[in-house]
C-alpha cells in the first residue's frame, strides 16, 4: 500500500504542478489580452476625439455658411427696402415741386445756379408746371431765357453759353446724389429696431 499512497501523492503533486503551470499560462495569456484591450480603448478614445474635432470643425463651417447666408438675406431685404423708399420718394417729387415750400426756395436756387454760368446767355430748362414760377423768380433777369419742356421732370437745369456748363437742379438728380447717404441712414435706423 505504500506504493499506492506514493502513487496518489505523486498524482496530487503532478495535478498541483499542472494546475500551477496552467494558472501561470492563463495569467500570461490574459495579460496580453488585457493590454490589447487597454490599447484598443485608448485608440478608440483618440479616434473619437479626432472625430469630435472634425465634427466640430464641420459644424463650425456649416454654421458660418448659414450665418453668411442669413446676413446676405437680411442685406438683400434691406437693400430692397431702401429701393422701395427711394422709389416712393421719386414718386412724390412732382407733388413736392408744387408745394409752397419748394417754390419759396426756387428764387435762391436759381440765383445760386446762375452764378456758375454766363448770365447773358443762360437758359433755364424746367417743366411746364414750374415755368411761371421760374419766370417770376427771373423777372429782374431778362437776359436769361426760360424753356419749359414736358420731358423735364421736376426742378430745373441751367445751361451756360454753348451748353459748356450745365447745372442740374432737378429733384430727381438730387435724390440720386443723396441715394447712398439715404441708404446708410435707412440701414442705421433699421439696426435700431
């Protein structure tokens, strides 16, 4: 029986040794797998960070494009508003030329315009409606000729000898000269709203 006990003891010892070796082998096998898992997780985090940065950059570009588009739409709407305001102002010019306020300034404007041309041969071209007021304003200046015309619009034009000098005092011309300043003023007032 002594041999059977020794056999049993050897078997137990061999099983313990085998289990120990197997445990060490499992631990050795699990270590690279755990390290690989950590490396994979680290790489995933890096890739996510890179993707998030790319998505943020893409979103920033899209947001900037939308802002630019919205600003363009607002600017276009404001420009159309300015155009409508100027169009309405132009439509009111014939009525404005008939007001007492305009007619009261006509004499001063005519005298100022005549300073730029040779008074002896100057011609004042104006609308038919304004002709009598222009003639009244120039009563003391018989050397200046008044030429009413149906196509003159509002206001008047003073022409020097040989048409070398032309002083345009038409209200339409004044509106055109003021258009950019009026547009700036309208845009500024829209900003205040």
